C-alpha cells in the first residue's frame, strides 16, 4: 500500500510538472493572406529634423513614456518622448574611453534608469544616464543581448563571447560582468561558414524574462534561480534554418546541402508574446509569414505577408502587450492601415525624407 501511495504521489507531481510546459501547435495553423482587420494598431509619428534623421532603425523600445530608437546606419541612439518629439541623441562613435566602435544592442536598466549599450567590436558596455550623458565604460569578454533579473544580476544571450564562456549560449552575470553560472552548452558545430548559430534577444515582459532556442524549439523562462522550459513549439515540417548547425552528425558541406533540399526552412525566425497571443515571424523560400497562437484556445493562424509592406513581419521591438514595427508613413495609406483622417492628412503633406512611424501591433 505504501509503495502504491508513493507511486501515485510521484505520478501526480510528474503530471503537474508536465502540464506547466505548453505545446504551441503551429503545424495545424489556418493559412491565409494577411488581414489587417484581425489586428489592432497604434501609430506614433516621430519628429524629423536634421538632428534626428533615422537611417535604419533596428531596435525600438518604449520605457517610461520615451521611445528609444537604435539606428543601424548611423550607429546613433535617438530618444523621443511618446508623442514623438526628439529629446536627445547618443552619438559616441570612436575609440576613446567614452566612445563605442559599434552600437549592437541597448537596453534601459529598470533599476537605475541608465541606458546601456553593447559594443561587440570594442568588447565593451557603455552606460549613459537618462539625459544621454556618459557614465562609465566596462570592458567585457562577452556580447549579444542582456536583461536584468534583479538589480545585481543579468542574463546574457551570448553569441559573441570569448575564452571559457565561448561554448555557452546563456550566461548569468553579476553587475560587475563576472559569470555566476553558465547555461546551454553549445554542441560541436559544422565546419561550414554558411550556417550561423541562432541569435535571439532576451525578452523582458513585466517581471518575466523569456529566451528562445530555435534549434530545440523550446521557450524558456529565466530567473535568478535558474532556467525553466515553459513551452515547446511545433511547426510540423517547417524548421528553423539554423537548427542543424548544432547537430554533431552534420559536419560537411554535402550533408548541409542535402538537408536543405529535404526540409522547408524558416529563415529570420523569432517569436514574441502579448497577453493573449504568441506571435512568430519568419520567411519560407523568401515569402514572409506572421504566425499567431491564442494562449487560451490554442488556435493558430499563419498569415502570408507577401502582399504587405516588407516591414510588416520585421518586428524590432515589443512591450507587455504589443510588438513594434517601423513603417514608411506613405505605406500606411497605400496598404490601407486603419489610420485616422487626421493622420492621413499629415502623411499626405509629408516630404520624402521623413522619419518612419512607430507602429505597435497586437492580435485582436
């Protein structure tokens, strides 16, 4: 009887543990052309002057009613208020102790409000205060993206590390950038330079930190106590293009090419979440897609974005209940986005060299 009771208790706890890992079943998604009426949008024009002309925004974040816009073309970080008025610009390119070689990632420290910029080429993190003034520069052995989990601990998603951390995708680091713990050891990679390891930014939702490894199709939640799987993705015969880069059996060019021919590969894959949905973006054979999955019902849709503007499935930011895209204002009219008559009039009177509009999007 005692053995039977212990077995039942073990089965109960095993079942509870498994139930916490949600399966995200995208393989049976209903495929359709993109339907803007099934999404909710908000539009934010950005001021355009010679002091804040954006070339190619690659990361946007809203923090305490400020838009932070990182520009790939100019390596500048522009800061606007939520209404779109330009406040200041961080432009510290160079090799001096107060400058960065490249602007590869940034975040805003939620505890001290400092702006922190990752310079992968210079192997450094630079800190600026909430007015854009230089605070400090720290030489580091790692790179990529990072987010804080406590005032003194942060996780690095780590594709650019060096030394004894180079074989790990994920690192828990203290605020002196010393490694506390290593996670997700990388398997032996193929010799081909054609396939690169997947690089996914950490995503901070309120007090939760999410991380994705495409090649094992898992979504993880991170905390100071460890790493836990919270969901498994199922895309059927679609596979992230980087998956076999971590397969020990794939070690030559011919095997790589044969694998490409057998599967339908998802390129530029990433996944986000809002309060009600997961949203995945990727391309298959140059066709862009946006996939959504309802967290409550499990219903999934696969939207073909081929007839939409190219930026629609290129998400470059997120919040707790939206994702962020950048749009050419003229495209908002041409593709019949649900803008107001007042916004339409503003766009129609614009010149050619105007800043993109920030657009937040969520599935209804």
